C-alpha cells in the first residue's frame, strides 16, 4: 500500500537523489547544542533551498531518525540543523531525502507516441504482461548500493550498451522486485533515474512495471526489460 501511494503521488512529489551526511560542523562555545550543523554532500545540493526540510534515513534502520532543516547552501555542500528529533542522533553516511513540490514544469515537444507511455501506477499481480526472457524478450539487472539512488558510471555504460544492442524501439520497462523492503521514495528515485537515462539515450517509450520477487543480496537490483514489438 505504501509503495502504491508513493507511485500515485509521483506527479505531485519529485524525489531527488538522497544526500549524504558527511560530518558535523560545530561553532561557538561548548556544549555546541545550539550550533551543531550537519554537512551534506551529493549531486542535489545546489537545488536545495534554505529552510527546506529533509527526512533522515539509514540503511537497515526502521526507527524514525528525525528531519533536518537546511540553513546554508554552498557550491559543493549544504549545512542543516536538526529540526525534528528521532530516536537517535544523525550519523555519518546517513541519507537526507529531499521531497520537492512540482509547482510547474516546462512543456517540451515530444514525438507522437501512444498515450500512457510512462505508467507510474503498479498493476495488480497478474494483470501486467511483463517481458520475459525469450527470443524477443530480455531482462537485465542494474544494481544500486544500499540506500543510494545514484547511477554509477558502470551502470550508465551498461544502459548505453543495451540500447545500442537492442535498439531504442520496442517495449522498454523498468521495475523493482515486488516485496522489496525499501522506502517508497528510494524506489521511486531509482526508477526515475533509470527511466530518465534511457530516454536520454534515445529510447522512445519506457514503462514502469513491478517485477517478480527476488531476494536482495549485497546490492539492490532494479530490472531493465526490453521486448521487441
């Protein structure tokens, strides 16, 4: 239900790649409680706004960690204070997840294509015709580090190679394994990263579909599927 709600809210909330807590900045006199700031780094730093709130997350941690409030935005990092306390203090390598309201988005001309090219609402089990490995169907995996939604250089190279080998046409889809115990915002951010990269590589149609359950190992898989029309 939480995953379904996150997909339905997709047009309203855009999840940016998580930022990383890399350290604590203290100033003033001890005990520093009023001056404790957390340094955040990541590709989305420059998009932050002073006063914006970020949700703290930690890999493998289910209890609430509280929220940070941005106090300064620099060229290569941001600073934030603890706005809502959780059950423990923020630690190095924790994630700070940003949710930005999509007030207005520019409209770009797109080539004619069937309606519903990107279906962000997962289908009930059994209702979606999922691509399966066959003569015309392919399914490969892109692996993410625990708690991260950033595409590595190796992952981008894999996507480019698949588009070149399979061609930009046909039915492309991306999806997380059903039952994956991950925050909905993190799942959506990973799917959007893959979808946007495929579109950038020239793929004309990308659908977001749930995939069969697969136990998670050291890394989290997200599937990229292609089926020739």
